[in-house]
C-alpha cells in the first residue's frame, strides 16, 4: 500500500509546517499564494492535512487539505476559482461540472485526494490567454442561453465535453447528453441552440 | 461528513490489505469500518448525508491500470473489468453490437458526468434511493439501523418495491445495469482473502428478508474485479426499456431487460429481468418459461406479464407499479420481437 503523507504526519497543523508544504515547489502555486480566508480556516482545522497536487487549467497547485475536501471545495475555497458552482452538492444538478483528464465529471462527488496528479479544466480554463472566449462561451452569449447564470459554468463545461465526445449530433442527442445539467430558469431551448452553433465553430477552430 | 483515513491502492492485494487493516473484526460487510472508493457517486453522496460513515476509505481508482480496467470480447465471452466506467462500456462497439441490453442499460442510467465517473463494480453495489434510508432524521430504517423498523411501509412509498419485499424492508434496488447482467446469466469475479472466486451474478444480491442491512453475499473487503457474459443465441436480440418520471437522468419506476431467441415468431428462449419494481435485481423465470415454444403474440406477451407480477405485493402509494411494470415488460418483449438482427 502506498502510504500517504497524511499517515506519517502527526495530528495538528501549525503555521510552520504549512509553510514547508507550501514551498515544495517554487515553480507552481501553493496555498500561500492565495491570500484568502481559506488559508486561516485550514490552519485551525483539527484534522491532519492531506497533501495533494493537482493541475488546474495548466497551473500546478500544491494543496494541504482536510481529506474530506471535495474537488469543488478545493477549487472554490482553496484555489480561489469560484467559477464552478455548488448547486445541490450531491451530484444531482451538474453546476459543479469540470473536466478531469478531459472527461466531464462532478467535482462535488470527487475527493480532491482522488485526483492527485490529474489535469483539471474548469470554466476559467476555456478562454484564451488574450481573453478571447471559447466558441461555447460566445455561443451562450449569442443565444442568451441563461437567465440567472448560476448553472452556466457547469452547462458550458459540460457542453464542450458533449461536443468533443461526439454526442451533439442532433437536438435529441444534445438534450439527452446534457440532461445532467439542470437549469431552473429553463433556458434549455437556447442552450440547445448555443451548442448547435458552437459545435460547428469548434470544428472550424 | 465524518473524517476518515484515506489511502490509494494500485493493486488488488494492497487494496484488500488496506481495507482489512481497519476492519479485521467485522463479521459482515454491513459492520465494516472500511469502504472502497471508485467513482464515488454513491459513497460521497451518502457520506455527506451521514448515511455511510467509513473510518477508512481505500481509493481503488488506480486499479483501472490493471485487468480490472479492461473490456475484452474474445471468442464468445465478454469480460468487463469492474473499474471500467459506465460510459466506456455503453459506447463500446462490441458491447453495442453483441449485447445491446448491456449498452442500453448503462446509457439510460444517470447522466453523462456520472457515467464518466461510476465504475461497473460500484454501479451494481449502489444503495437504494429510499428516502427514509437516505434521510437520517428518520430513526426507523432497518437497512441503516438494523432492528429500528421501516418508515416506508406506511410512509410515502410511491417509488418502493412490489416484488421481493419483506415486512422489514420495501426499498427498491435502483440500478439498471444489474438487470441486464442477471438476464444474461452473468458471472462475477471477486477477489478476497483466499484470492479469486467466481459466482453467478444472481447470487450477488440478497433479498431483504429479515436482514435488509445485508445487501450482498460479499465478505468484508471482497472486491468485485470483473463481470463475464457469454454470447448466446438471444444476446443480440436484447434491449433495455426504462420508464420513469422524467425522460432522462432519472431512476426507473419500472424497467425491463429482455433477450429473445426466436425461430420465426416462436420463442425458443426468453430472458427477462425487471427493475424499478423489486428489492433486488429481479429475474422473472416463470414469465420466461411461460413464453417457451409460444408464438410471440399479444396473448403470450400479456400472459408473461401477468405471470411476472403474480406475486406483486403493492402498498398504499405504489399499486400503479403492477400495471406499469406489466406494460413495460409487454412493450419490451414486443420491441425485442421486432428487432432486426
């Protein structure tokens, strides 16, 4: 059994060992680089931290987290990428959809510890460096494929994967293969139109 | 969520050892302090609800680099590794062509995201959706707390089972894939203390009886490694029909996995399994026998459906499932009869 650092570390969490973990690599982002309130909440956590390294949108992150932390909470509360949304937190709504190694999954039902070493793509990773939107993002704007927008990041990540999987051939396919993303504003017809536009542009790109 | 020890294992032996380390005294799987974690779509959900509270979680996702991560079709045998994901198998060309009921049962289940996550081994072990089981504010659930009673018997039992029930539990087995497996006489390969063993899929789940907390015949730490299905004259003419409250991303109110071997329109062999209506993956042997050597006409199909639900025991809110289940099976048989193969 490959033992984890978690097993070897003594319980308790001080600012000192927090710093040590954070400096494992100077080439990548550690928790210390994120001056958020979340860092303080970790420091007071009674549970021994579990170290995990994940690549998010091409950037490497070393994290020391309560082992219960989901990928969704790691992204939002510890890395500061709040695009992925927490809807139901039970795998029923799809608002938390991200890609892990290019497959769309639910980050609320994924432990951060389980994706150690994997490549994560979130809504923040879809646009180009110069700010040009992904064809799917642009299509959602062009077709007004949302009202409140809360489900939109999950819809868009899911839709990009849906097209790449080859499951966006017909409107019926799109509706079936997007059924894991609920929209309480019921923007579904516009979402289908947006995906139809984007699937053509994604092929051209 | 209760905290837990976490480890990852990349081979079967170390996974089993890690599981048993925290669990050496467990008399049965229901008293186990450990859980294997694959896709997590059941486990994480139920841990957040406080329904499952393992002290040790053994992540077995790295087993997908072993044979447990492979789909193989050679000779007449299909082998599905337990760590393969639902989406990989439902999209597999050999599975779609030779065993449509398997591909359809997986494709009609859950959502694209969940199918990308959930392993086949975990899928067949998913826990019931009974709301009294999932909600810990109800103290009486024999499955969650043995001996505490069953709130569903006289509660809101619309989604509950009408076949295989007991006075201790009427929770529905929620899966779809299991019906395909039991209809096709699948075998399950399991790894445990004494290495590998194989058992018929039909022997994996236990009806609730007096012990609804014991859902399978697996010993503590035993791990499903593969499913094996043999091609037969009826496997190509097979399908999965699922009826539910919404058209996609929903559990079955009634489902039927059927497979037919026809000589003209005379039934040589029939395989029937029912979902959404039973406490365990449900094989309808008597209904199958009723079709033997019969012309697959409306009379035979209706009779088979009556036979399949002859022992149904509906409760206050789920009596509609008797008729719905019959009609689902009738339609499935007719559609299978009409298949071009």
